[in-house]
C-alpha cells in the first residue's frame, strides 16, 4: 500500500462509486485510523487518500450504513464508468479487498449485506 497518501480535508465534491464489505477497522488498521466527520447531512467515519498518480479517493462509513460496509468515493467530476471501474479496481487491489466489493458504479444493484 505504499502508493497511498493521506490527504487532510481536500476541497473535492466526492460521489460514492463502490461499496466494500469490510468493517471500518479493517481500513483503520491499514491506513492509520479514520476521522469522525459531518458532511451536509450525516456523520461518518472516513478518510481521504491519494494514489501515487494523484487520483484522490475517500473511504467512508456513514452511521446509517449496514455494519461492515465502507463506501469508496471519487471526485464527482470523474464520470466515465470505465475509468471509474479501473480506479475502483486499483483502489481495491491496493487495499486487498478485490473480492469484497459488493457493488460498484455501472453494475445493477446486487448488494446483499448479510452479516
């Protein structure tokens, strides 16, 4: 995971593009903890990171999310579904969660959050 860097409070309008079925603690252990924050409406635990090529992404678990799920957010200006898919797969690979993606942009809703 050497190609990930923590970024404090970037001015980016993030959009959710994937759901990973892993607990927050999984990511906190690997990335050094999450912050407790509030967006326009809801509280979440999360952090923002940068890949070595400069792509920013955020990992967030909102209070109302099912247990053991974390969403992957990308800059809202990224709209190409194929590009989004490639970025999500790269993030998943870096975080060793490629087999834990429950949903990602471009797929039909298939989430089954059985715990």
